């Protein structure tokens, strides 16, 4: 297993990831192997400030004001490359219940999405792990 923290763009149907772009390649999700939510803990929040200054976030999740972390373990393919990846979305307090944006990619046909009329926040996804 290799650990990363690389930002990625994720296309989804509802809340389920169907594709993602990582390091310039588009990966198509073949199957969702697992999905879970991790609750925020003391180490994800802001840490104490130094010398009476502002508090400093202890993690990426803390910097976003995240209260939960959504993890999707997927099997995905990019051409002949097939692998298992953990896609992580830190859910900020302000947009935890809003839908995700789609990746604008002309090579991948888009399907009708009934929620398109709603404003969509910027996704805060990253690739956390790649299982070899």
C-alpha cells in the first residue's frame, strides 16, 4: 500500500464516484469495494496558537474545517492499468450535504443529472492510498 495526499477531481452519480482524474489520467471506477465515514477527532481541528496568535490547523481536514471524512475504496482502471484506490473527501461544515461536481471531460459522456440545477461547491477530494 502506498500513501498519497494528492488532490484529485472526482466525477460522481449522486454521491458515488464513477471516475477520477489523478496525475493527468482519467480512471474509470469499475466497482466500489467499500465505503465508510470517519468522524472528525481532536487532531483534525485547529491546534492552539503560538504566543497568543491564531490557531493553526493540525491537518488538511482541520484546515478545511472538516467534521467528517468520507472514504471510498474503489477498483478503477486507466487503460490497461487496474488498481485499488482509496478516494477521500473531507466534508467541510458548510457543504457536507451538497452534491459533488462532475469532471468536465469531453472524452467521457455525461449522463442526465436531475440535481444539475443546484449550485455545486468545489470538491475537496484527494487520493489517500493506492493498494498494490
